[in-house]
């Protein structure tokens, strides 16, 4: 899977900031930004989210959103995954749970 990801070509029609930076013949940003954004999402989620299913789904959505937004290939179906994870967050929060800081 890692080799497949590395060997995939850069797509200028992708829905990501890398494709936006590479349009018009400019030099696109490095693809390592996707992994930095994913790790930042995981670290932020581990630091601030509650240890509940909703917190796990929110951390998953945040880390994948950062990964897709800065990847060399990202399309609508990639973002549907993050939207689905956010819907899991909404569905797994009990209405009588107090909000945790």
C-alpha cells in the first residue's frame, strides 16, 4: 500500500491544496505535507478529545481530512469518508452527556 501511494502520479484535478498549489505550472508543495497534517490531527485528537467512540470518530475525521486536503490525489469520495466519520460523531453522542472541555 505504501508503494502504491508513492508511485501514484500527481493529479492537478484533485480536490486538495497540493493540486491548487501546482496549477498554472507552479511547483506543487511537497506530498509529505499530507502525512504531517494527518499526524497533527492524531496528536490534536489524542490531546483534546474524550476517550469515547465519538472522540475516536472525531479524531479519525480530523486526521483523514488533513491527509486528504494535502494529498496529491483527493476527490469527492475521499471527503465522503470524513463526512461519514463526522456523522458517526453526531450519532454516538448521548443527548444527556455533559460536554467535556
